[in-house]
C-alpha cells in the first residue's frame, strides 16, 4: 500500500488537520489555534504540535477527527492504468470511465484486508463497501443501473453480458431473502429492480415485483397520509415524508403500466393515493418547503397543472391514460351515446386536452426546451411526457378504426359518420405526432428515448397509421407519408436496443402488418436483418386476453413463465426466464371532436396540421367505408391491389383470431411465404 493512499486529508495549505508538525511550519511565530480543515468539518481542532510524533499517532489522530465529523477518510486511489499514464481517474467501480472508453482492464490496488475490486461479479465483494445507513440490496441495484447507463451503445452481441447484471441478481436475492420484513429501502430496491427487469426483458419478474411493492407499501402504511397533510396550502419540507410519498406514487404508476387497464391485474384499480404529489425536483434536492398538491386537484383546477413540476405531471398523465385503457375495455353506456358531450368518452378527451393546454411552457416540446432538459438530464422524462400524451389520445380514439375491436368500439356502430370521421382523424393525427417526436429525438441520442414506453407508443402509432391508410385514406400521398413514418419507427427499434432480442420482438410484430396491408417493400428492407420466425400480424388481443397485445407486460410475463415451465429440468434455471432495451407545436391544430349536440372542445387557436399530413381529398364515401361491410365482391380480376373493403375485412378478422400468443399458434408461413400472404389478400 502506497503512502499516498493512506495519507490523511490535508487542508488548503498542505497541513494535516490537528497534526501539524514543527518541521512543517514555516513561521513558528505565527502559529494558529486551529486549521482550516477542522473548521470546515465543524470539529474542535487539537491544535498544532511542535514536536515530532510517530506516524501511527498521526494517522490515529486524523482518524479520530474524521470520526468525530461523521465522515469517512478517503482511502481509494486511482486505478493502476490511470496511475501509470498519469491520467485523471473517475475512480468508479468496477471500471473507471477511462478504462471503459479504451476497453482496458481496470484494476485497483487492494487495500489492507480488502479483495480485488476489479471483479465484475459481486461474489468477491462483501457489503462493507456500501455507504453507511444504506441497504445493501439498494446499493447493489444502484451499481447495476449505473453500469447499464454507462455501457457502450455499440454492444450488439447476444452473448455479451448485460452490464452490471451480477449486481442486480445479488440485489434481488438480498431483497427476497428479507421480503417478509419489508423496509422503505427494500421497496426502493424493488422499484429499481422493476426498472432493471423492464430493460432486461424480465417481464415476469417485473409483474411479480409490482404486487410486492404494493403489499410492502401497504404493510408499512406509507399510503396513509398524516393528519397534518390534509391542508392543501400547508408547506412541507420533511424529507422522509417526501421520500415515502414518492414511493407510493412509484407503486401507483408501475401498477398502471403493468395492468394496462385490466382490473384483474391491478392492485390500485380506480383508487388513487391520498398523499401529496411529489414536489419539484429543485425543492426536493434543496429540501426547501413547498406547497402540497393533491391528485384530485388536477381534475378541476387548470392553475394547479401550471404550477406542477415534471414528476407530478407524469403522474397525472399516467392516471388519465389508465382511465383510457379501462374505458375502452368497458361496455358501451346504455344511458348516453358515445357522441354526446356528457358521455365518458367525450369527458375523458376533454380532461386530456385540458391537461395539455395548461402544460407549463418549460415542458413544451421545443428545440430550446429539449437542449435545456438534456443538459439537466431530464430529456428522457420530457419525451416520455409527450409520448404518453399522444398515446392517451390515440389509445382512446383508435376504437373508431376497423380492427381495434375493444368492447367500447361497439358504440361506433350507430355513430354519425361525421363523428366517427372526426375521431379517426384525431387518432391518426396523434399517431403521426409520435413519428415526429421520434425524428426530433434522434438529434439528441438514446437519452431522448430513455423510457421504454416510447417503444410501445411508437409500435402502436405505426399500427394505427398502417390501418388508417389501408381502410380510410388509401391514396398515394398518404401512403408515402406512412411509409416514411414506418421507416422512422423501425430505425428507432434498431437504434435503441443494444441486443437483438428486444429489437426483433418489436420488428417482428410490425413487419407482418406491413406485409398484410400494402407495405411489403418495408418488410423486404428489414427481411435480411431478421432470423426466420413464425410471423403473425395482430391489431388487438382477443377477449380472452382482455384485448392485450402480445407485447403487453402481462402477456409477455405469461409467455416467459410458460417457456420456463416447458423447459427441460437440466435447462431450467432462474436465468432462463431473463431476456438479453413530432410533436404538437403551439401552431399546430389537433382535429376537433364535436358532439352531435354541437359542443366542441376548446382547441388552442392557430393550430393546424402539417401540409404534408393533410388528407383533404378523402371523400365522404371513403370515410363511411370504415364501417365493416356485411359482404363484398372480390371477383374483379383486374384489381391491382386490395381495396379498402378488403383491408377492412382483414383488420376485422385480425381482431378476432390473429392475436393469440405465438407459442399457441399452429404452423404459420415464414418470411419466404410473402407471396402466399399477398395472394390471400385478394
């Protein structure tokens, strides 16, 4: 061990606190009573010693001072490579930034009694390096996420281990060993493990953890607000209370994302937490008092939305989208028509529009805001906000398009054609807005798509655009725009996912739809990048699956569990379940949805569609043709491509029997059978 690694910290003038030897003093006549270091630590300084003492006495005295200040003396130096090259070392474990960038072996000198810290596996490490008062499981999970975040974007080898995977596995084991005695820090670890599982395609783990988080939170009564928190205008600066509130909201949002509107899979269902919304990040970091805001306030107060920060806004939007997913899975109301201004459908669209209209200017999707949020490391959350807003609208209005046969879609069977057409245009507008968001995010790298919900929104957006063109627009200009947007979506999947598994899952879901609905050239472009798989186009899931698509978290969890159960005993292991990750500008107009009674939602003035996305040439009969026909004549031998009616029939059929899990289907044609699929369309 070198002397530099055990040398006590020094003050700004090179003096060791409390142990300044006489030989180190340049002016014995100007001896101070205290040193700067002890003053900064807030501990009494032992004073300067004019006599020499042993080195062990110096070290003991310095250790006593650091212990009195409640601090740990730094004993970790640079790695061997940085020390040899005299480079600045980040001192991060297990690999420093310089060694990671240069693909070098990062080795730290071992301290007395410590093992080599350069090992990637946590098996060689104890928990002694965890910060004081930190749960070991939380510590290991943070190490994993840091490793994953700093991993090279060029990793594409399926055999390449997920960065920090060993740390995550150790954290998971430590949490489940003590799951019967939950603590706040264990819940924090489980929340981080949910993030880990979603990025590592461990959906069954995430689904189980979602329920564990809710139960542990209830057991610790974190969702029971204190009596003094009922006052809306009261200020709070209690750090512990704010942390507990954020845990409750994390449980709430995770539950919404996992349940996808299916009450059987939800712990919260229609309940909402009664604790205050998260304060602003600035107030949280500075621990400064801030006014309490509650979720129920956002339903009636536009002013409240304008005063909220990004974490609270995301919670409000998650609640609205959860209501959307539950509503489309409910039966049509018998009291009101869906086109009435008082119907739940119209009221929910109004709530989402009000949220977006009152969004603070700092969270609008402008180039300036994107660069500001990128500098603040929040651009991923900003993109997530706008992806979820557009997804909430097109998730609700897609039931007006053929093929999206959710239970509420039956309400459109007798809806006026004008109302149905308005809903279809509004749905298509927000689907294309997602494509614009993707193109805008490419300028800022992968951090703009940090949340994996962006991938799900992009996939659903592409499905809507494909079926909208095939069943409603069906003209050359709209086909070119759709083709361009599909290439953008496929580029996103290829851009974000470091491994082929997550990438191929989304691509293999989208390409069959391209083949079935007139975009075979897109599928051919990506054909060589895919290994032959059984392909199966889908629009929505079956009623038995609660209309969940194959990529819904619950169905992916079921698929992984089924594959694990069917594996042979010698192959079955815990790791076998694991996998190996435009915008509405102020001057753009969202197509309004008018009730038959004549009531219109207030749309921000001056907004209009992009010129290239207008479809003024759509005839009335084209709009009405979206209604599923009772029969059609396909004897026209001169037809060069499927008609709108053909595409409507295909989309309608897919909603019934083309949405089962791939593992449950009989043999289906492979990529080489594109011709057979095209023949079946005519």
